[in-house]
C-alpha cells in the first residue's frame, strides 16, 4: 500500500541541512548479521540468528543471511559508495561470534582484523565509524548455556566488550552498547518470533534484567578502557496513544509506554524499573541480587533514539501482563509502510521531547529512522518517492524539536542498503541503495540521491 502523503504533508516548510547546525551528525546505520553474510568464514561460528534462520517456518519464504549484502567481502565497495553519497558517519555493529566464536575464551584474530579493516577504510575516506557492540547476534554457544536468561552473561558480555574496546578504542570515538534491548529480549525470549525463539515470561524476565545490567556494565568498561570515548546505548521507541479518551485506554497506553519506552531507560538513569505501571515486574525478585540497582545505572553521554512508527492501544483485560491491545494501523486507515507501520512524523518530535525531559539524558541522536516500501527497478532506476517524503517529514519534526531546545545532535538513516530484515527476510527494503540479491548489484535510489545532494549542498528539503 502506497503512503498517502497528502494526509499529513500540507504543512511542509522550506528548510535545509544548515538549519541543524555545523556540529549535527549525519549518517547511515547497519547491522552485522543483516549485511555481512559469510557466517562461517575465517573462524566465525554460528550466532543465534544463524541457527534460528535455518529452521523451517521462522523466516519469510525460508530466506537466510548466508550471503545477504555480502558486506564481509564487499565492505570496501560499500564504504566507497557511502563516500560518493557524501555520508560522513557510519554506524555499524560487531558480530560477537566473529570475534569470539565460542562467545568467550579464545578470540578470533581474523574477526578483529576484519573490523579493523572497516574502521581504517572509513577513516581513510574521512567517514567516522560509530560502533554498536551488540546488535542481536548472540553466539549460539552461549545460548546453549542459557543465553541472556543466564546471569553469567554479565561476565561473558564484559569479556567481549573489554576486548572490543581495547582493539578498536584508539580510533573509534562513539560507542553504543546495546541495540534495542526490549526487542531482542521481548521478541526473542517472550514472543519467540526472533532468535533464539524462546517463549514465556519465565525466560523474558531474567533476560530483560541481565540485559539491563549489561547495558550499564558495557558502558563502564568502555569508559575505563577509553576515557575519551562518547558512550551511548539505543532504544526502540514509539509514540503510544490511547485509542479512545476514556480512562481505561489512557491507563493502557501508560502501561504500554512503560514497556516500550521506559523499561530500559529508567534503570540506566538510576530510577529503577517502572514497577508501578508494570506489575509483572514483581516477578524480578528471584533474579534481583543486592547491588543490582547500582549495577543497572550508568551515566551515558548520549542515548540513541530509534523510531519508525507509533502505536494506538486500547484496554483489553484478557491480554496478559499489560492488559492492552494494539489497534493496527491498517484498521485505523492511516498511511502505512510496507511493514504496515503507521507513518506518523509527529511521533519522533513527541519522543524527543519526552526523552529530553529526563534529567539524566544529556544528548540524543536519532540512531535509526527510515521506512520500507515496495521498491522496484524501472529502466535501471529506483524511484522511491515515498521514502524521500518520509525522510523529509520526519526530519522536519526533528528540526522542530531541536529549535525548541532539545539536545538532538544527529540523525542516522536506516539503512544504507537493503538487507536481511530479520524474520521478514528480504521482503521489506529499507535502503537508500537498492540491492539485487541475486547479482549483488547496487543501485542508488531516488532517496539516496536526494540525501547525497542534501548533505553536499544543504539544499532545501521541499
């Protein structure tokens, strides 16, 4: 379904790159598992996503990431493409099992060398590398020991972070500890729709708690190893609104907001878990040890806000744990993307205002924002007009928040190229660059050309 931009584009105003300021960071984002391919090359062993995607019925049409964007072999080409598009910052993640094939113990020098080559190539072309330590691809060897549900992961993760900081910290100045912890714990250990495919509250509760501790612990290790580094972590955020104006729906929206937007942020700020709004968090008691509240806290230099849509919810007492039901965007007859997510630019403005109101939040970067549309090659080109308007309208809202005093300091498009989109396989295309996955041919889309010109000329967005 094509997005009907006329529904919300009537207030578009003229503005340009320079309105964001000289120090505003512009970039693109990617993740190791979604782009690299070569899952067993040069000493690497399986991650939970390698295992999960090999199981029948888990991924759209049985797609796997064995080749994906072939970034492991084509990283130079893609970084050079990035340079040709005037993109000055590249956010990418490290594959834990490429560096530690067994998760812990002996490290893999060839894996470290690979990421050194990426970092050095970026610096050679005057592109700043931003590293995400963990973007969902836990080594399968650790999942066999309980994965995120095993408290020992705090020690395993600490070993991993320490090596990464030592290996790359002399050149990498911006670090993100975790990518969207609610998603990898919720979808992976509660709903079972992502790797490792576990279901139920009994797995989710300890996984959530251990990820919260690791989020802060990773920050402490990087700060100790790289005192000059700027350290953050990223959250998947959605504007949550009640379906109706009655109190039940308002309370339902508050509970969902606590789950989606506050669950991992507030512990890092020293506020603890939002137990008043999420009663199921009382189940944490057996896993909460003395000193854990302090271990969950870390003074991040920035947080990464990642926004794609909003959720509209109503009270539903039969739904366990949150007593809330999401009203699908299609049912509400609002503009949607290929993922059937609502296009709601005002949401990113509201979230920036919401997160900046926390006393402990110093700076915010939009570390992911983008959209999937049914892109097609026509006469050798990809005209993704919907994506161009999507980016323009979201950026308009980011600028509005910035002008109102929000410390939003950068914007990273998800993503540079089309890639393996987790359980959705290769169906949704998010890239500024189209990839023909049969030939690996790259085609810069209209959105990529627009972003290139915008970054070079500070041209108007209208």
